[in-house]
C-alpha cells in the first residue's frame, strides 16, 4: 500500500467510512482527517514517518507538508529557513478574491461577522508561564499557537512561524478574535475606535501572530534546545509591562521577511491606515515587545508610514 492508502485505512479503522481506499486523497479523505481525534492523528503521523516527540497528535504545518509530499509521491522537501516564504509560496504572495492568500495553507479558526479592516496589528504568540501555557505544553510554534487559540475560542487572521511559513486562519473580510479590549485612533481622520463603543481591534483590524516566546523565560530552555539559532536579547519594555523579566526571544530573518511581505500586501490590498503593535492599543498586553521595535519601524516605513505608531492604550 502507498502512504496515502495507509492513511486512508487508518482513518477507516477509526470509524470514517465515507471514502474508498484508492490513493486519491480527496474531499472525503480530507474531511475525515479534519475530524479525526488526537490518537488517530498520531497514527497518521507515524505513517508519514514522524518519530518520537514529533508524534504529538497535532496536525500542523509539518504534518501537512509531509502529507502533500506523500500525495505528490515524493519525500517532503527541506525548508531553507533563510529563504523568505514569498519565494517558497508558488507565485509569491497574492490575495485571492475570497480574501484568502493564494498558495498558503489554511487552518481555519473561529471568526466573527464581516470586517472592513482599517489597520493591522502585529502580535507575538508568547511561550509559557500562564498566558502561553496549555496543559503544560509551550506555544512552541504555529501548531502550538493554533492549539491554544482553539482551546480559548480566539483567533488571528495569520500566524508566521520562525522559518517564515505563513498559515492563514480567517479570511481578511471576516473578524478574528485577536485584539480583545482595545482602542486606536485613526491617524488619517482622528476618529477613536474603542471597545467601549463597540469598535475595538477585533472589529477594525487584521491580526498577525508571530511565533515567538516573548519574555516567557519558562520556555527558553525548550527554545535553546529545539530552535536553530535561538537567541534572546535584554531589554525593558517601553511601557514597563514585563511578565518574565528583561529577556526576550529575538525575531528571525526569514520570519521578519514574511511579516514584511505580508504586511505590505495587506496595507496595499485593503488600503489600511496604520500598522501597530498589540501593546500600543491595550494596557493588558506587552506583545510584540521590545525585540520587535526595530522591525516594526522598518515594516511601517516599507508600508508608507513614518516613525513609530502612536500609543492609544485602552485602560479596560
């Protein structure tokens, strides 16, 4: 049997009977995979050649990559973490008429009503120590972030992994639940948009989550062991809000290249009025933090905005 046929047999054994074992991983096979429980996903990962801790029952970027390689009948390609994903994504970064990026893997999360975005909010996922911990698991990467967002009923439009991989969760014309209680003043009109009047960040902004441990020191040991080139910097958050001290994980070149490319595309496509950080629209958060400051400035300038974004932190 081929790997695809073995996966189909595994799904059938788990109780999904609506497809044939025919080496054609079509809509019915995909539906079964999407509905499979964690134990079944572990079996599928084993079929795909995962070993040890990688057999974790979470269907993420790596699992999907190996599945696509199996469908194509070849081994999964190695990802060059120094290459911006605008090169890795077929045809470059393009937004489709359905408000999903073309050629980017979709991993849907909860969404709200229609969105006509006015600005873009950059976040980091965080790592461990309370906000970033779910059942003892660190938010290690995009897969971990998705698990936590699903468990909490929150979402972002995009997440970007350390190797620059972009995953989309919500179409850009629908609200995602990424900003919470927040407020922002439109620099072009001076109008205040606030959760207090039903116009918080979720109602007005596109959200990008960037895989990064932030100042979650409890996760740094994992990072040093598992993240190639893992590094931190010492800095004090400009607001004084720090959860784990003055040490922060840095952001990586391929990752920043993706954030930059995606931000430029979104600003142009939706004629956004601002690019800002989560910590600048609410007092509750400190992301994307001081390690992102220089990158935020560069991204804003590339998008046509001068200087750093104004601070309009919601006291809610």
